[in-house]
C-alpha cells in the first residue's frame, strides 16, 4: 500500500481555518512504502519552517514518517495559537491516531492537551512545563537544553584557561521559548559553578536571527565595554555575531563565539577558524524519535522500552554533541 505524506499549509484568512477539510492552501507529496494502517495516521502541526533548525526538523519528520511507513499530514499555522487548537480539536474526528506538535506557545499546553480530545500529543522544539506533560499521553521529544548551555560554558572556560572573571555577551533566541530559557540558564549556572564570576555586559533577544544579532552587537559596541566571549542560543545568531566582529575589527580567534545546532554553515565557519564551538542538536534523530513515539502511543502502547525515555516517562531525549574544530567536518 502506498504511503501518502501530504504537506498541507494552512491558509488563514481573517482568522478562519478550514478545519473541515484540513486543506487550506495545500501541496501534496507522495512516496512509496507501507501504508498508514499499521502505523496509524499522524497530524504534524508546526508554526513555520523559517528557522534553519525548524526547517531541518520539519523535513526530517516527513522523511522519518516515510521511512517508517506512516501516513502523515503536516500543517503550518504560523504563530496562530487558535489555529493550532482548532486543528487539534478536529484531529480525532479526521481519523488521526496521534499528533506531533511544535507549539506556537508552550504555555498553552493545558489548552492544547484538552483540545486533542484524548489523542496522544508529542511535543517537539518548544518544551511545555513538566506539569503539563503526562507519561504515554503528553510527552516531549527533543534534547536537554541544560546540556547544550553547559557544553557552551565548559568550552569557553577551557578555551580561556579557566578565568575567574569574564565579560560575556549572550544573544538569546525567541523570548519565552524553552530553549532560550534552558540554554541561557545553563550557561550562567555552569560558569558560576566553576568559580567564574561572569559580568554579563550585554544580554538581549535576537530571535534566532543573524541580522538581529549583528544589529544588537552594534548596540553593544556603543557601550564602550570589552567582551571575552560571545555565547548564542543558536548558530544563526553566532554567525551574525561573527559578521559584526569582522566589521568592528574584533579578534574572534581570541574571543570565542559559540552557537548551538551544528548547522552546515556553522561547521564551515568553525573549519574556517571563525566560530569556535557549537553543539549538535540532532534534528534527524529527534524527528525519528518523535514519529516512533507517536506511532507507539497512537496504537495504545507505552514508551518504557524506547531509547532515551526518562524515568518519569514524560521525555524522550536525544543527546546533544559538542562540536569544535576537531570534529566539525563530520557534520558539515
């Protein structure tokens, strides 16, 4: 039986979502393989694919579903929370067995859980509070954001000879996003734990954007302060910081610039001697784990034997991997 994976882009006009057909403005792609009967039918809701990592994650989810012989519908909703809730509410009646959700706002998890009408929800790329997760029902598949920030801080300390003080810039991602919060918190905690009194000379949101990071770096330069390390919540912002440092004549070989995701551009930058460090966020394995979890939960199973599942059954973690000049070529 053929496996049809339909990528459906929600067409939102005047706040009206065509939930009755789940069509909207759509495009369809098909691939051969097993049908959806054994693996159920999954609804994948994502805000957008504008960010480099989200784009890779989205493509990887579609690819993983195809590889596992699972029917999957993908809908882009933008930041429209109500659109997501409407889709969730209609999913059970449309024959879906599970939902993979990149939430527009993780704090709305109680509403999205309720809207799912008993279907399991596998959250990705925007982690809800642990209080809103439930074993084998509402789970999060991703990587431990604390680990990523810890790796960044540990690298900086080692690179600079374990200094007792540091002037640090932090460029943060989307305000309120679980990755922004977890990664930033871990950087600060790790520096402090290792006896480094960090002076945060500039901390601001750059929304995962190289352009915003470059602009914000220009604002920092007007303060007249010095900087010893630049730590960014993702690679795209780190690359923007590198561009700014080139313009202002700052030596990035002595001022380490760190990112997260290990995108191909970031790895190329490391190999060129520009960025110093990144952390691989493994989109392909996150996607494969999310699809596998959705299939298992959608068929009434549990995740107790799934690799990476936490003891409380609320998370499936895919490890981060430190990346520097010694191994960047593996990920480029």
